[in-house]
C-alpha cells in the first residue's frame, strides 16, 4: 500500500455553489452596514486534517459552523485571522490591496498557534476568487469609493480536551458589509481596529469642509503598566485571537474615560523609565516630529522585539513615504518611548500623529494622555496633519483605482 | 412599560431533558478513555445576552454547537474555562473537589475577557447538578478510584467582526471520560496539563512497586527568553484560552527534544539575571529544598505578579502542608529563580519537586534542564519524593472518600 501524503492547499480544485437565497444589499449608511455583522451571500471553507491534508476548497452559501463543544478553538484560542477590504474603484474596477502580504502573514500567524501550514500563494488565489464572487453585488459599480470587509480565519477544530497542535482545522473566508465612511458623520464605534470602522474621516473630500469638523482625530490613552498588550517572547506579532480578547478590559476602561483607543506601552526590561510606544488599539502608531537636531522624522516602532503586528498598511506607509517624502522626511523604524513624546511635546517638536491599519485605515491622532497629562498633537490641516492627509490620499488613490500601482490587484469579477 | 433588568444566572430554573440515545461506557483503559474526546451523554448550556441576561439553564443531550462564523469566540479568543473531576470514592459516593473555588475562578476569568458576570454560587450548583446527572453511569460504583473530567466553559457568541465586550455568550458544561491513571503504564501524553492525563502514577499503590518503575517523574525544559508564557499586566492569572494556544510551539519544541513539559521562566524587569520560576506546562510548580540556613522549605511562586494561574490544587497543597507538615516544612509562596535552583542543585540542597493541577494532579519531577545543564531532582521514595507522595495520598484520600474533609463535596446522584 502506498504511503499517502497529506494533500496541499490547492486553489485549482475550488468548487462553487451559489446561494439560492440571496440577501438584499443594505442601503448606504444603513443600520445593517453599521452592525458589522451583515454577511455577504457566500463563504469559502476548506477543511484540513493531519492525515489527509487539505480538502477541496468550497464556496457555498453563508451558514453557521457546527462544531463539537470539545473543539480546540473553544478552549485554547487556536485561531488566527486576517483583515482585508474589497474596494470598488472610481474606474469601475474592484481591487484587493496587496493580498499576498495578508496570505503570507496568515501563514505566520497559523504557525504561531500550531495550525496547519499551506502555500500562501494558494491562499492568495482563494482570497481573490472569493472576492471575485462577491464583488459585483456587494460593492456595486454604482457605489465607487466603497468597500466590504473580508475576514479569512483558521480554527483548530479537533475534538479533544487535551491541548495539542491541530489535528483538524478549518480555513474559512467570510465577508461583512461596511458603511461608506466618507458618507457618515462621526460615530463612536468600538476602539480596537480589529475590523470595525473608525470615526468617519474623508480626506478625499476635505475641500468640502463640513464633515471634517466632526472628525477631529483620535484621543489615545497611554496604557498603564497594569495593562500590557504584548511582550518579548510572547505572541504580539501574530494576528491570533489570543492578542485580542485580553485587551477588552483596558479598552473598555479607556472608552469609559472618554478615549478612543489605548496607546499600548511596553515598559519591560530596559524600558522601565521610558516605556516604548508600540501600537494603538489594533492599529500601528506613527509619529511625525522634529528631532532635537531639527530633522522632520516619520517614526514607527520596529518589529524587532516581536511585540507589534507587522501591519500591511504600516509597511506600505513606510515604503511610500521613503519615496514620496524623500526630500522632506526622515522615515525610520525605531524604538521610541512615551517620554520622548512628552519631551517633544514640551519642546513643541510634535508635528502630527496617526494610527494605521486595514480597519482603521489612516486616522489622525489629536491627543495622547499619559499619566494624567493631555498632550495635544497638532492637526496642521485642520482635521489632520499634512503628511497624514497625503498618505491617506495616496493609499485611497491606489485602492480606488486613481493611481496606477502594483499594490492594487484588480479582480476579474463574475 | 417597565424597565426590565437582565436576569441573573439562576440554577433553580434548571431543566433537564435526558438523552434518548445513550452512549456506551468505555472499558477500562480503552482507546476511548485515552482519546480525551469521548463525551458523556449530556451537556449543560445557558445562553446569555446583554438585554435579557441569563436564560433558563438546560441539561440536554450532548450535541454540536451551531455558531455563526462571525461569532466573537472564533476571532478574538473570548473564552474562559475550568477543569474539574468527578471522583468515585471507595465508599461508593461520588464527589467534586472544592467546586466553589472553580466557580469563583471562572467568574474572575470571565471578567478578564469581558464575558458576562454571574453569581458563582449559582454556577457551583449547576456544576453539582450536572455532575449528579452523569456520575452514576460515568463513574460507576464498580469503578472506585476513578473519575471523569468536567469542563465548564464560556464563549462570546455574538455575531460581529468588531472587537467588543460580550453582548451574547454561552455557558456550557461538558464532560469527557478519562483513563484510570493507576491502571495504566507510562504513556507519553500531551505535556500541558490542560485536561489530559499525565504519566501514570499511583502513590496509593506504591507498595506494590512494579507500576512505579515505569513512572519515574517528569523532565522539565526551562524555557528560553524567546518563549515567555505570561507577563505582569497580561492575562497569565486567568484561565482563558488566550493563555494556551500560544504555548503550543514551545511545548512542541520541548516534547520533540524529549521533555515532558516546559518550566516557564519569567526574566523580565528586575529578574534578568535570575529568571523567576513560574509554572510547568499548565500546572503549578513546587520545589522542596534545604535553604542555605538549613531549613526544609516547600516553595511555590507567589500570585503577586499575576503571571501564574492560582491553582486550586496549588491552594489546597499550601493549606494542607502548613497543617500536616508544620513540624517539618516551612511552607512559602515566594519569588524564586532558576539560578536559585541551579545553586541548590550544586550544593545538594534539592529535596524534591512536583507539578500540581487538576489535570496533572500531583506529579513528581526528576529533572530540570536549563541552558543545556540537566539538574537531577531526587526521588527519595524511588519514584517520588516523600512529601510529594504524602500530598498525593492526602488529596486522593479526600477525593475518593477515605479521609473526612469539607473539601470533598458529595453528590446526590440521580
């Protein structure tokens, strides 16, 4: 008897069964859009087990998952996920943004919790094919400048109370509708950035003025040492469920105190007197400041300690800024601490700040509160800093087909 | 219209529907027992939502859970759980061990990930009532000295991609059969202690000799700084899924290198040169050693930094040891570091060591490997240390009805 090898993930085997009961497309700015729980018509699933490997990928009607209460995911947080958007361009085309980077990160996240491996190029194809099924209806050509949210996820599904590497798993891709944030007044939403919209903000429409006045930037609460998101030797660099549930308590405390997000500090060994600035909510954090030497610098935390998520928006901003702003900005990934921000504030060297991620996109920060002190961050353009605005415009132009870029992957829609 | 208050968890409303399709009781030492995934006939479920509060608790046939792919648990590790056992005594009675402590810890764990609150006394009653339904069949009187495993769990079930405190949740109690570890030869099982059996070990039968020779204690691999389980300001003191999935990688590395468990060190701020000894796998760690002053001391990590689980077996061992061994042992909860163990080993001051938890029970340690050095730990009684053996015997006598104790809660079986 031949020894069989577990089958690899194979996008070419994809089978599609269209739903017989289509759901209506919610209106612009409707409660359904704002619920973040109104799913599109379909889902993509691929089962895996340690003996047979990956089964046939299937797109079918969106439906509940039926799992035994003993399934690993319910007990041990054996889950990882990604967040992406499907954008409807002003040129009529639908696009994903650098999906191969999501596929590659999903693999790294899966490995961090012993979920099964796969060729990320195959996942990328599945992401594209699923988006192609849903795009025409869920971001119709009549709604350029809108998107829906794509959520790939993988769960450990084997039935056993013993903690162990995955023997069975489920890869799943689902989508939910999102409001068009450009059309919407300020709404106090959840503060994490793991999939929900931020405050409404529309730099592309900034010249019209009125909406902007409602969106004056985020207020961040710098975390106390009693709430630490991630640490060296932990899992903070992976997009896994375990990094999110435990952040709910400090996030609620911050919200209840009138803040939008937690600015996560890390005051561990070597950083006790000047805790590192790491992330904000579920987004990466960027600061533009004048250095003591007088340079204008765009700075964000390094990936070296493994305590921040290597964001795809983050990477893209670093890449585009080194090119677009090469005569104006020094662009650095570096450790920097909250006391550095306090000092720069005192010396009037803060230029602007923003958070960046798929969910929160690029959102200006107007205030950082640390140990009871409110540090105002300038918004030079009224509702945003100059660079924040330019970065937003650059990325949106790519996402909505107004700027030619290999970062925008055009879908061949069904 | 009257304003309604969300209903509290109310065990008096419990409804029971017995299964029509009973599963056979697996044989002693059968593959089903060893699988840790063979469930008993029933499960207890209670739904909760933020508006209505807790619904009617129901015991019904064990069955799959049907949840939307957008449910919080699948993405954000909004889950907590407990591990308990239902013991069949040599006196014919079935018992739980200090279930009010599990109920109280479950509440603390739930709060750590913003799952709903409840009166732990109500959960304790539900645990007892569920155990009373299952005990007669699943730990029959014909099998004294055996147990099955009880797993209370709570999941965030609301459908929304936005990270947020639970708006809907499910409390669930399930059970799986376990092998009688006294009957079984050494088996290399999973190394965590989150619900699986450890190596077979039977101090109550130690005088018979033969089985013990196969159970010469655990080999622990002291974690490198690249793998840190928990951190001050994190969630290490809660029994939540997020503390488990991320430990799979280092545990697999340890197993692949021939070790049984990871001995988790914490070398953060202030402890860089002598990393704290915290836990072993999913169990608490105890050391008996001679202090430099010549006292014989039983030591385990303090709860103060919030980086270890406050184990119920741990607490019980501390309490009983202060009484039983008051003339022999100094019993302390204190910070101690791996270098303290290295020095005590060098100076021949190590007496014995063991891990303790519901799943792993009380299991002797024979070796700790740190930075390439194998530190042997004495097993004065051949397969166990003297105190380890006495502690095991004490606890088993309580659990199996051979010692009168308020720690053993006798069930009124159906």
